[in-house]
C-alpha cells in the first residue's frame, strides 16, 4: 500500500511537471500588440508588412521595422479567402513572406486531454488506494492466526556458533549431541536411539540461553525459528493455538530445523491456575503445544528448544519424557568464565594496553553474560564521552561502579558537617569489614554520592562462592550496622543515613531464622510458606504456618541477632578508633579510597585461613 501511494504521487508530480513545460512552450516571449483585420489590410496596402505566420486562426505579423503584432481570423477561413474578401491587391501580397505553421499533434492532444486526464488519474488512484486498503485488511484478518516467527536461514544470515558463546562449558557439551543428531541423524536411528524432542534451557536472565540456542542452529547449519512465548497469547479465543499450528507446520516443511520458544513460562504455566478455570486462551495454547510435540514423528528432525528463568511455574506436562525431556542449566559464570566472556565481547572494541580482563573478572562476581556485555558497552560510552580513542582499565572500573551503585550524582553536594558524618559512616563499614575474618575484602570506599546513597563501601569476594556459612552472615550483620554505630560513637547522634543498612540487616536476620534454619533457639525448620498464585503473579501471599508464640520468638531472635552484631561492631570501632580516624580523614581529603590505598592504611586483610 505504501509503494502504491508513493508511485501514484510520483506519477502525479511527473504529469504536473510535463504540463508546466507544455505551458511554457506555448507561452510567447513577449506581448505583441493585437490589431484588427482592417488595420492589417491597411498595413499590407502601404507596404509595411514583412512576414505573416499563420497558426490556426492566429496571425503572427512582423513589420518592416521588426515590430511584432498579432491578429485573428475566422477559424475555418483561409488567408487567401481573407485577402479576396477585403479586395487586397495580389501584387501586394506577393511581397510578403507568408508561412503556414501547423501545431504539433502531440501538443494539441495533450493540451486537449490533459485537463481531463489529471482529475481522472485522481479518481483512479483513489479507487486503487481503497481497494488496496480493503485487501490489506482482509490479508491481516486472514493472517491473524499466523505466527510471527522469525526465521534465520543459515545460508543468508551471519551464523552464531559455539565460539561466540563463552563459558557454559557443561551446557555446550550437553547440546553437542543435539548438533550431532541434526548433522547425522542416521548415526542414532540405526541403533534405535531417538533424540530428545525438546530441550529446555534453564538459567537466570542474561546467562546466554537465547544465544546458545542460536549457536546450536549455527553449528548444525539448519534453519532457526525463533518466537517469544508471549506472542502466542491474544485476547481472542483460538488465536494462540492457531499460531502454534502454523509455527510447527512451517518447521516441518523446513526440517531439519530448530524451533526456539523464548520465555516459555508466558504460555507454559501450570494449568487450572487462571481465573477462567481450565478454558482460558493461555491454556488452550499450551494444550496445542503439547499436542504438536506429541505429533512429531521420531524422524522429523525438528527439535524444539525453549528458555525460561522460572522453571518452577511450568506445567508438569511440559517436562515429562517425550516433550521437554532434556534440561540444560546455565549458571552464572565464575571468574574464569567471566574472563572468557569479556574476551568475546572485546573483539570489536579498541582496548588500551593497561586493560586486565582477569582483574575485571575478579571485580564482577554475580555478573551474567549480558551484564558483562553491558559493562564493556558502558565503558565504551564513557571513553567516547571523554574523547578517547581506546577503552582503558579505569573506564571499565568506573563502569562497574555505575552498574553496581548507580551513576555519580555530582550535583549532590554535601555541606561540611554532612560530609564528615558520611566519611565516618563509611569508614565504620570499611573498618569492621576489614577486621572481621569472614567478610569480603573492601574494594573501594567513597563519599561521592551514587544512586540514592550519599556514600558507599564496596566489598567483593576474592573468589566465587556457592555456599555461605552462618559466620559470614553474622559478621555481615555487624558490617551493615557499623555505620550507624560509628555515627553514635563519634558524634553522639544518629542520622537517616543508615536507613537502608537497617532494612538490609533486618531482612538478613529474618532470612537466617526463617529460611536457613540458623537459629539455635527456633530449631532446624523454616517458617512461612510462600503461596504463589501462578496466574496472578508471584509471592502475593505468605501463609503463616506457625503460632503467635513462634512469631514472637522470631521477632525476639531477630532483635538478638542484630543486637549482638551491633555489639561486635561497637567493640571493633572502640578498639580501633585510630584506624577509624585515618580512614575518615583520608576520605575527607580524597573522597575515594581504592583497595590498594586502603590496604596501605590498615594492612592486608586477615582471613580465617591465614
């Protein structure tokens, strides 16, 4: 429709331009004097006329003095008949150069037809436009039940392979057999083996589930059909199921291929949990997916891959053998994986010689692959804003702080008193974290506002941990409360600066008791059963599975844990007041202390292994 409108407008402009040229062609150069026939005859008799050019009923006259005039005769009357009518002496006319000029037939017809052609073109164009609109509406109505799947043809698209996916070594190993089956299915079928029909990729957001699915298609060199689970669901009944049928029909035509459904939890949640019972549109769509996967012949060479970060809400029918019977878990990358991921993402970015990706990997625990990609992108933006040609180490480190803590708020200027309070507050956090053996090392301390905080103390583990001990949590409580204790100890006053610290300390103490069973008083059990309503959302209600007396005991235990942690922090601050002052004064001067400078002030951190 857009092309039709564009072509019509172009044609219209061309016609207008041609008509303008035609009018300019017919426009005389000057405005000659118009005379009547009697004057013309008189001029002929007095030998004043040099030439006469006849053009239909128009007479273009040139006198002997080169003056130009025009006169008009009857349309069907010849010039000789005109002279006879007026009794002009033939000898006089012989001295005059008479020319008969015929108008071009093309110009004549255009001048005649063009005034009628332009309105006609408008009418025809409008008619075609309306027809195209109607056809487009019908086409949309007919295609409403078709899937909006994106097809990636390996012959035309840039291929993604396992070389583009860093880390996740175990996941890639699991998927190599899928690639092998797509490349050489007879190798398996000859032994009576059947490849899993469905592969479910599980992992936190940003761990590379979608990228890994594309890599499988690239390695196998087969078509790749990608669609999001939310694209199946519509308000109209039956549309989702129709789109599922269309998706699998196209996949079978292009076998061997891979069908990838991203965020399958949008359509694959447990049935019977919705407000509409078991007959809502989402469940009909899920039922159709189950039917299509069951309908696959053993040798169709169509593999369905799906990704989700919420496997707990998926319907059990999806996870049974014969459907998504192969599950591949993608964990957050460890330090070695993070270094490899950074090497992949640095390929198209100019890096300075001082960039140490190993150090960057050490400072980014808990970062996913997407987080690391975003990190280097933020560093590139920062370098560009500073008019640099390369990304250096400092750009990346500053980008880490921005991602973890928020951007610097340079407009947030503290007065002298607030600055001093903030310096001692952060010095308290840093001092307690440094002296307790089971806490993470201090990487940076700053009184420059970031995000919602007036200052921050950044602690990062020296190695990746999967398990955490009770001692670590208890000491972390002391670190969280150290800022508040320092304010009270140094200024004999407290401020609102410890609000977030108190909130985090309370949450951590409650989790120790109710989730981890780390309270000697309350025993080896959890408290509070979180009831998740799958259709409505997550964690809407927490069912209390304990008595009022137990609730009181939980409150008392939380108070005890936080009180003991506060006593620990107070003891350290009192005994190491000199070190506290050194950190605070250094912050007041430099505003930011990096890990190396911090160790020069207090020495190297002692751990439980030292």
